[in-house]
């Protein structure tokens, strides 16, 4: 057996072990009304078309996305900067221009 | 390996009869190999990283990659060569959806060889910490649920020191123990219960360490 296949065997064992560990929790969960960060509208539409949105309610807050970039400090710092106006919609990654593959940046 | 070979490997992997997590991980490793051969440093983050560390009740076909060292245009060239199209901001191929949410990776990662391909994925303690911070700061109860799922899944494999360091930096350490207790309790978990925990511990901060 190759080293790579050894890794796959180990990975399958890890997944089986972790699934077994988590199974008792998954049996007592009611996800109704639970919230998660909003998906980008394009991704939302893509998943909705494939019935892949899952059970959670999406809540839109740009400070979450700004924090996830890792550029502006801790979550609390990002929210404080947002409240003080030091961060704004222009820092939201969803608002960054994307000219990839367009006429402005031809392949 | 040529881009055509990688494209064929991607087709074979995604259309195989392997389980979902294995197909997702293998496809991601192939994508990363193609990006790496073009000089980039890609890392799997987000929901697919959770699926790698602990395949759960909610599967994903959304692959979030932080890609360092190249532009979106260069990423686009590699992904289109692999058969992806880009109808909007993201790249798609059949049921696969690839997003590049960032170009900066400060967190520790793991490299795992799968078949002939290397997968780089953000470390499990980082994934768990991000879920707890998302709960603390934005009250995302689904993230608390995912955090508890990960805590149970990892069991004694969890490295608590880096996890607690990460949570302490983010001011969210006070939620780790309550979520762990609930995860291990066997009690019913719902939105109301998680709201109670959020309110109870939101203003609690761990005692500051004494200065030398």
C-alpha cells in the first residue's frame, strides 16, 4: 500500500471516529430558528437552485465579513471601528470590484 | 502534472462513488495542486474545512479557498482551465462552487497528502475558535451548534492551548466551557437554549492574568 493510500485509510478512520464521537449530540439537536452569517447572494441563489441551503436562517452583517478578511483586528475591534465610522461598506469584501474575466481585464 | 491531467483527475474524483467528504476533499486537493503549480498558496477554510475535520450532518459543495501570492485574474485562468465557469463573482462547475474570500492567511494550517495530491487546510482549533467567536460577537447560534459538534467530534484530539490562546485574543474564551458542558450533557439543544447561554456569558470575561 502506498503512503498516499495509507493517508486515505487514516483519514477514513479519523472521520469514522469523529462521526461516532459527535453522533450523540446530533441526535438531540433541533436547528429550527438557528442563525448563521448570510451567504453572498450569488452563492445563495446557486444553493437554492440545488436545494442545498440547509436549515439555518441567514443574517446579514458586513462586520462579520470584514472580520473574516483578517485585516482589521479582532471581531470586537472591527465592530468598534465600524461603530466609529473608521470601517464602512467600502471595506466589505462583497463591495470590492471584481473585474475578473470581464472586458476590463481580458483573458 | 499537466492541467489536462488535473482536469481529468477532478472529473474522476467528483464523479466517483466515494463518500461526499472524501470527494470534496480530493477535489479540493486537486484544485489546490493546480493553483500551487501556478505559483499560488491556497488554503481550505470555511464550511468545507469543517467537513474535512469532522464530516457532519450538513454537507457542503462550497469550497472556500484563501489564495495567496497571485491575483484573482490568475486564479481565474487556472480554474477556467479546469473547466469552471464564472457566471458571477464565484466559480462553478456542476454542483461545485468555489469562492476565494481572501488573499491573506495568518492562521496555522495542516498539509495532508490524499492520493497523489496535497491538501492544505486551516487547523481544526482555528475552525473551532472561529465558530465560537461568530457566536460571541454576532450571536450566530448555528455556529455555537457547529462548535459543540466539533468539540464532541475532536474529543481528546483537541489541542486546547492554541484554541484558548485564539479565543482569548478574540475575547471569547468564556464560551468554550459552557458550550463544551452542553455538548457533553446529552440535553436537548435548540435556539432558546443557545440564546440563554449567549446572554448569560456575554459580559463575562475570564480573569486577567497577573502581570509579572
